[in-house]
């Protein structure tokens, strides 16, 4: 985690915090939800990402494909979920149940409480 950085991106919805490193984007934190760990600030290595986020929050269609994601720090099921969510076409929606099934764990669509 020594090479991880953080950039702040101003959008019409507030200031987002993006955690990234050389392999890609690891996390995007919504306004008011800072990362648990402090990372050194840096400029975004992906020209145009800040503008694309701003366009997205104004309702414009945006293609996220050019921006690399790094899911290596997540558990296997979460990585599968993230990959499936990224495949949802623009304007489409899917339920948690559908995404869990596509990720190979059809019963994982809802949290189970310990009784």
C-alpha cells in the first residue's frame, strides 16, 4: 500500500475521494465518507476522469472502460460482484439477486443474520 495515493474530485454532488495506485482505481468515496486510512495526495494519472465524473453527475452518458480498476484488495466474491456490476448496460438496472446469481453465488443476495 506504499504506492497508494488519493485525489479529491469536485463534482456537482460534492467532493469525492478517489484511492488509486499504478494498477488502477481501488475505491471511490462519496462526499463525507473519507477513506479509513490516510493516503498521500496526488494528481490523477487519468486525464479526463474528473471531467467525466462531473458529466456523469449532470446526467450525461459516460464510458468508464478507459479507467482501470484494481480489485486485488477485495475478497473473491466482491471481485466477482464488481465485475458483474460493470457489465450492466447503460440505462439498465439489475437486482442484488440477479447480480449475486451472475457472480456465481445465487444465495448471497441478502445478508444472513446469526440467530
